[in-house]
C-alpha cells in the first residue's frame, strides 16, 4: 500500500506544474496581445514614431533648363484720328445760317484714312464704332451748336451759351452704326438767328475753331 501513495503524489505535482506552465504561457500571450494592440494604435495615429519620420531637408536640386520663347503676338492696330480747324479772320467769313454748318477747312495732325474731309464743313467716318468728338467755336451772338450725323442733329450733343462772352464747346463719345457716316457741326435749324464766327476774338491774333475726331473702337 505505501508505494501507491507515493505514485499518486508524483502525478499531482506534475499536474500542478503543467497548470502553472499553462497559466504562465497564457499570461505571456495575453501580455503580448495587449502590447501589440498598444503598438498598433500608436503606429496608426503616428504618435509613436512621428519624430522619426521627419528627416532633415535634402539639398535643393539644380534649376531646370529654360523653355523656348513663345511665338510673337500680332502687331497692335493704331486707330484713326484727325483734327480739323479754322482761323478767323479768313475762314468762316460769312455767318452760319440756320441749319448751316461751321467750316473747318484746314487739316491739323491726323492718322489713318478712316476720318477724312468731304469739303470744308462735312467729314466722313468710314468705319462703324465709337468715336471721341470735340469742338469749340467762338461766336458773337448767343446761340447753340449741335453735331449732325448724315444730316440728322444728334440731340445729346446740343451745347450753347446765353450771352456773348465765351465760346461754344462740347466733347462727347458717339456711336457710329453705319459706314461712311457724314459728320458736321451745325447751327440748329430751330434757333433764332444766324451765327457770326468771331474773328480776332479777345485780342489782335486770329482765333481758331477746332473739330477733333478720334476713333476709339
């Protein structure tokens, strides 16, 4: 009987050892699992190795070769302009009748062929577009002047004075909608009297009157 008791105690010792070994193995595996979970989380949000990813800046590379020059653009277009004028005495010797035109028989600076004189008092605008038109004329009487396009007074251009102390002048932009439009400076037909273009106004020298036309577009 005594030998059997010793064998039973030996088996019990082995069993306890195996259980402890299993528990230790389980504890190690659990610890490894927890550690790997923590490391994965840290790697995933970048907090663990953020400092180790940013290295020092590298050396700048050399500049690349310049590309070839582009094609030259087309030459710009110079628009037409012209200045027509009169000198009194000499020009505009007769009064300008009601419905009549002021003479500007002399040509000043000009460019292009799109703005030309058809006579001493009418001027051709060859192209459609916007034009900057200005004029000034010394007259003796109170009166008005207006731009005429193809014989039709342009209402927005009427200008005048009530007393005989200064010249009549205007400047405006007009929209020309037909080729070869004829422009003139007119004494409106509905006014009361002919206009005298004043010679030697305000002094001893001949006085000028000007009509300047500039094509804008």
